[in-house]
C-alpha cells in the first residue's frame, strides 16, 4: 500500500468529529432514559449498543487513515489515543445506560440528572476542544475543565451512595445504586484519560 505524503489533516479531524457525534448521541439517550417510565428503559438503553458499534466503525476509519497517510497533523500515536479514548467513552456511557435501565430504580436515585448533566458538559467541552484543535494544540483549559467536572461526578456519587436513605429501600436497591455510581465515575474517568492525551499533545507540540 502506497502511503500518501500530501498532508491530509482534514480526514483526521473529521474522524474525531464523528466520534464526538457518537458521544453526543450517547448523552441524548441517557437524558431520555432519565425521563421515561421504568418499563420503557431497556428498549431505549439498547440504542446505546448501536451507538457503540458506530463508534467502533469510526475508530476503524481513523486506523485506516493512519495506515494510509504518511504525514499527520501531529504525533500519530496521539491521534490514535485520542480516538481510542473517545470510543472508550462511548462504551462507558453505554455502561451507564445499562445500569440506569435496571428494574431496581423506580424512581431513579437522587443526583442522577445532575450527574448526567456533568457528563454532557464534559462532552460539550470535548466537542469544543476538537473544533479548536486544528489551530490550537495547547489546550490546557480543556484539561483543567475536564478534571474539575470529574471531581463533581465523584462528589455526586458520594451523595448518591448515601447508605442511610438507601438502606430503607433494601439491599438490592443499595447494590444497584453502588453499581450506578461506579458506572458514572468510570465514564467521567474516561474523559480524564482523554484529557491526559490532550495534555501530552500540548506538552509536545506547543
């Protein structure tokens, strides 16, 4: 296979934008999940699997672009890691949706809408970061914002997992809430891992 030596920056940013779109779709499904009846949640949550499949396809397209292009806008490994962690976030958000659809939650635990809003905010910051990336590789503001938002998710998890009110609903409910809190934190940490790549790019390229 002949590698293209003419700069093809646009294709890489398009693939990253595609992954951001999948992240946004995940947020929309999660928001929908938080506002519907328990009997409808599982069918809606199943749409997250389809979004994850599309994110896998976008990741495959990024890998093909890396294989076919000799010149990249910045370090090839960093491009791979950016797309890898964005795809991983989609799958972690799928995990959140799977737990949210649990039959144990009627109604949903306290703090769920606030936590979903923080995850959506992290996606919004990521979208702006990708939009600015072609002209600005030094994006420390993104790293700082993502870290602060992850701390918010961790704080909300502590409130959500308060054992005193949850114990009144039984052990099954307590276990489900604990699992949901872990899924939220895992998703937020996915953004933190993405932020580490953005920081590495800023250090090497700015």
